C-alpha cells in the first residue's frame, strides 16, 4: 500500500469514527421522546375504548421515597434511588434516632431528630453515583444515581 | 450483630471511601461504539502497517545545554529532594497525629492519589520526575555524602545484587502496595480498614525496608531494581518524550524508551501484568466479581471468621486470581505467537515463549496506562481539588487554615458524566492503538519484513482486543 493510500485509509477511519459516534449517540437520545409519545398514544386509546390495564398510562406522580432508620440502620438495606439531571433529588429520611444525614457530593447535611423525619429536595445538578449516610456513625443509607440528560 | 450479607453489601474501596461521588457505568451506546472502534482500528492498523521498524532505534537529541544546566544542577536536586523528604515526613506526621477520617487527612489522598496516580501522569508527560523527588534517594544521597566527607570514600555495598532477581522485588512491592489499598484497605460495614494511622505505619515500615535494602545492595542499584515506586514510575516514564542521558536532558520519540526499559531484565513483565491486574481487580470487584466475592465471604463467615478477616482473605484470593487471569491471557497470546514462529522459522530454539514474552512485554505498558486513566481519571481530578484545597491548609483535619484554602472543597461539577465517559473510552482506544503499533514494530524487528511478522501479530491482536474489551466491559458495569 502506498503512503497516500495509507493516509487515505487513516483519514477515512477518523471520519467513520466521528460519524459513528454521532449516530450512536443520537440513538441513545431518541428512545426518550419516543417513549413519551407512546405513553401519550396509549392514554388516548385508553380514553376511547376499554383498556384492561388502567394503571399503566398514568404519568407516575413523583413519589418521594422514604428511608426508614431503625436502631441506626436503614430498614431493608441501602436504598437505591435514581434521578435525572435537572430534576430534584427528593427523599425522606425517617429515623428513630437523632442524627445528621449527609448527601455526599452535593454536600448537603440535614438534621433529623429521634422519631422524626427530614425531607431532602436538592436540584440534581451533578451527575454520578452519590452516597447518603448517617454522618455520625458513617452508616450508608442510600445510593443515589443522577443520570445525565 | 450484623449479618455478613449486610457487611459485604456495600464494599467501599479506599478510593471510593474518599469520594462522595462514583462514576456512572458507560452507557450502552458508548460501549458499542468503543467495541466497534476497537475492531475498526485493529483492522486498519493491520492494513496500514509499516514495513520498517520505527522504534527499534532510540534517537535522542539533547535540548540546549542551558536547559540541562538550569534543571539538572545540585541546587535543584537538593531542593526537590528536600521537598520529597518534607512531604514524606508530613505523610507520617499527619497519619499519626491527624484525624482518622480518611477524607480529611492529608496522608491518604496524598499517597494514594497525588503520588501514586499523579506521578504516573507526570512521568508519561515529562519523564522520570519521581527520581528527583524520591525521598529515600535524597536521604541515601545525603547519608552517602556525609559518609564520604568523614571516611573519604563512598560506602561500598555490602552485597552484590543478584541480577536474576531483576525487578521482581519491585513487582512484589507494587503488588503489596495495591493490595494494601484495595484489599487490606477495603472498608466493610462500620469498619474502616485503611486508616491514616495505618498509612503512616506502612510508610515507616517501607522506609526502613528501603534503607536496609539500599545499604545492602547500594542505593542506585536498589532504586533501579527493587524500590517499588522508582521502578513503577520509571516504567511509565519510558513512554515519555523526554529523557536524561549522561546528565543532559534530551528529546526522544515518544514510546521509544519502552522496549529498552524492559530490556532483558527479569521481573519487568511481572510488574506490567501486576499493574494491569490490579486495576482490573479494582473494577471487577464491584461489578462482575461482586457476587462470587460475596459467596466466598459468606462461606468464610460461616467458618467462623471475623468481618474484617473475611473481607481481607476473600479479597486477597480474588486479587491473586485476577492477576493470574491477566497473566494467563498474556501467556496464551504469546504461546500462540510461538506456534506461528515455531512452525515456520528456523530460529524456533532462539524464540522460546519466554523470550517472546520478554520481547513483547513493553507493548503492554500503554495498556496498563490506559487502564489507570480509564479507572482513576475522575478520582484524580476531584481529589486533587481536595489536595490543593482543604488538605493543603488543614493536613491534620484539626481545623487549622495555613494557606487560607481550608474552606475549598471539591466541586463535583467540574467533570460531567459525559466528559468522564469520553476520557475513559478515548484512553482505552488510544492505548489499544499504541500497543498494536509497538507490537507490530517489534514483530518486524523479530521476524524481519515477512509474512511471519503479520501472522504472529494476529495473536498479538487477539490479546490486545481481549484486554481492551475487558477494560470496556469493566467500565460498563454498574457498581454493585
């Protein structure tokens, strides 16, 4: 193979790499609007006729997860919560012991009194996986994933 | 009492215990992209392969002499050495006297992130900088100078270093260091394994061991062969475009130092494989190996062992197994290459599997680098903010504010998840390309310009693709 041909192959590869990158990246973005469109259409048809599953088309109300702490331990183990960038990270911590709840990464600390609860409502600006723990005993209570848009 | 299931459910490795944020797994599309690109790059690499060796010679051109004079003089050397000794002392002092909270104490971030990962990056860019800052070398040189002043001659080493040991002591040392970080240092449920105090004690123990070894074998010899940090960073420095020869700084072709670094020195390959294996273990322990590790944990706990003993024994077993696995993949590839040459080449006796392994080992240094970048890039970016922020001003975590930066924390917004993903995939792809190039170049040298070179490279290619695919797979797994 001549030097020019090699250069051409290398150049074409770089172009192919770029094109492939944007094609695949675009694919990933598409499902979201597609899924929304589908949900709306099911809602419409559900309104016209009789749908056997009425619970499905409901646009899930943002239910706030509650993490219960009993004896300084999260009931049911470390809670896994997932949010999208731009939403709000929302969860409630109910504890039978007093303490500080620390949401790492965002560095938000909220106090909770014994037998009381505290609600977190933090704008999800940073992507990644974060831990929430009882600061004094360093017990992890939740693993919070913030997915990029 | 807490069950072992709770205990193992949230293993945090030291790096992750430091940070309040972990990387998200690679999204599926980027994983597919990376995998497809690996294949395309590999085939294009074969198609446009060069016919003449590019890296067999190591041309080196000195920089202007004033550069060498400015950078390589006794004053600079003394200042750098003194700084190294001061920082070593600071690690021990903050470890012994400071807070036990790993993320608020200077020692852990400094040793495991700033030095261990930072000097890898610096070495690749600028050459063997660690040599200048190496505190053990500085102390040994000062002691040697003093000895010379008093006795009028340099102290003769007590023993001749056995050359067949090669770099094995360093490979074992690096393995032990990473074991301390990833296995001994894993924190289970309410049990922090690696405290700043442990780091300080380990630093003192390692210093004592280093001084004894340097006294026995001569300090320069031990720094070249046995001192784990010197040898580890010199491995990455072999990829750098800068090199000091005969006290002059010069430029060379990047990557061209790698094969000379391996040379014929035993243990070099072991160090490369330990490095790749350790990073693989760190990634796999939270992903694909999480369930098997949990089973072994349960089994050991049933046998009546305490929680920390369970974590450390099962961690050690899997750590050794992963390094063994990496070595096995490498050995399988080299054996395949051997069959190619043994079948057709009259030099079959000369090119044993062992010799081939030694001659192709250097091509895997870029893969070791790519693994490190892919796994720890974000850790370095975030933790260095802590290092040069609050840890600089408050090394003990006792509320002092020496430089007025104690309030500067980590801004986790500096890198988006997307940016981290692109760096990860980019590092693996570039590492793959470079490794292929170095392998091909060496094949030309070993087999001459023949079909054999290409045929032997199919095995190399298979190995490289395996390692890059493994790297991608590890990054695409969700932490468990």
